[in-house]
């Protein structure tokens, strides 16, 4: 969803937007929350109660991967990639694995 699409979605789904806003973690920066919130909006219709916890967990896994460089199984990363398709995170950190760092040091 583009920025305008998100705002439009919020206006048309005020109750849902209010609900999603309750899922923000107290330590999430505005940038982090904005991206995770978009992830939630994009996928919330695929997860109905009582499965909303699965979506919240996947959104945290996705955010941890993007913002903190956490690694997960290839299958889970592929699922998150599909769910996050089209989300643009500006100035996202770039992480290298230990193997990548060691390879560059040997050169």
C-alpha cells in the first residue's frame, strides 16, 4: 500500500485502524511502527479471531528481520517476504552474516 492508500484505508476502516494501533509496542519507534502497521493492514483480512496472534507474531518476526537483522528459517522468511510484498522501508539497516564478514577479512 502506498502512503495515500494507507490513509484511505484508515479512513474507510476506522474501527480496524484503532484496533491495529493497540498492537504497537511501547518501544517501537515511529519508523518501525509505521512499517509493521502497514504489514498488519496488508494481511489482517487473512487472519480472523482467534488467529490474530499468528499475524502479530509474523509481523514481529518480519520487523525483527528488517530492523534488527534477526535470522529465521528459509520457509518462514519466504512467507514473510510474500506477506510484505510492496512495503517500502526507507533507510533500512543492512546486516551482514558472520560468514560474510569473515570472507571480506580474508581478502
